[in-house]
């Protein structure tokens, strides 16, 4: 099993840094090894990643490193386009786009190191594998929900961030989601104002709030379910999930926006493990050239398999 005696070059560094440097572990894998009590200092287990090591201490890694969830998710990120200004990727479900500032503030800067990695955190390594130098900070200009899969554009320069931000605020970005919903959906233009609390502690439509418009088009009726396209005219937090739920056709797997105001959850026989929403189309004006660019992303495995099963019933 790999081990090392700490020399002056490594003295006073944290155990996490030593694990990453000496044992060549990604941060997530090093943290996993610490949590699994696989790292020892002079024979004793240590789980504190911030412990400072001293000259002469024997650091030992027990057992074969297991593949961490972060490494698994990392491999699911698909780079669709990259240049020195922007990067467009397909984000897998289960991965947060970027950390909210409030989350870091509430937990403290030190705690940020131990929170699950986000898309923005993982992208430098993903780009490096493609042979693209990961120079500079990657900037998120929009988000899709953690459990939503699909296309995301990120900026690689301050200028690109500003330009893309203006496009999103002007609602000139093209965005279309595919959603599998419960019930028989209908073509509709849904318009409302979204508030943080619609009256039952859930975000939703109210008399005042952010103006939100979603265009819904039926793609396929699948018995008691419907596959729909949702084109965003505006892009508000949880807009598609809220609008579909308030229409009486919540997403398969939805557990928040799946009920009327002060009502009970609507039944869900789909067996979906997450809200089945996929960012399938994205179009922007390139922040440097002004050229209109567009991408399509095929359905993820969990959605396509459920649709196929419903088609065969």
C-alpha cells in the first residue's frame, strides 16, 4: 500500500493536500478516502482533511482507491462546443450547475471545500481531458436545476459573461425543454407571475412576482402520460416545473410542484426517480462574433427508456 515519510518540502501542508499530491488523488477521491478512514498518520486513522502534517510523520493510504461519485459524474459531462470565449456542455442529472453564493455564506468559506462538486468545479478537469487549456475562471451565466439534464452555456471571459448575461436578460436566448408529464397535457401558452411563496410555502403563481411565459406543445400522448416541448419566453427559477404542475400535469418524478394550492400530491405511477425534465435545445448569439449558434441534446437514458416502455403498453 502506498505510503510516504513527510520531508521538509511537505511539512505543514494539510493532509488533504498531501493525499492529492503524494497519492495523486483528485480532491473528491482524497476526501472519500479520508471519510472512509483509509488514510493513516503514524499508524493512526485521521479523518481531518485540514490537519497539518509534520516532518518525519508516516502517511499511509490503505487499500485500493474506489472510484468516487464525483469521478463518475465527471465522465458524464459532454463538451459540445468550446473556444476561448465560451463552453457549451450537456450536464447530467444529479449535478448542480454552480454554487449559490448564499449557500457558501451560510456554511462558511472553509465548508465550501467539503460540499459536493458542481459543474463549474468539474469543468477545468473535463476540458483538460479534451486537450483544451483550462485558463481563467469559468463563469456560469444561467442554471438548470440539479436534477435537470441537458445543455448549459458558460463563459470563459468577463466579456463573454457580460454579453451572454445581456442576452439572457433580454430573453433572446433560445431554450426548449422536453418534459414527460402525468396526465393528458394540451398545447398552451402559460403566463403568470411567479412568487417565492404562492400561499402554501411553495414557489408558484401569484398576483405579484416575476413575469413568466412558457409555450407548451404536445409531442406524443403516452396513455396516462404526455411528452411535451416547453419553449421558454422567459427564464425564471423552476418556471417549467411550476407551470406544468399548476396546469394539472406535473412532471413525472416531481415532488414539489405536484399539487394544487394547499392540496395533496397528484398520483405518480411513472416510477421516475427525478423530475423528468431535459434541456434539449439551446441557441445563443456568439459573444465575440455575433453569429447565431444552436445545439440539440438527445434524451437521457432514464427518460428515453420510460418513454419506450410507455409506447409499448
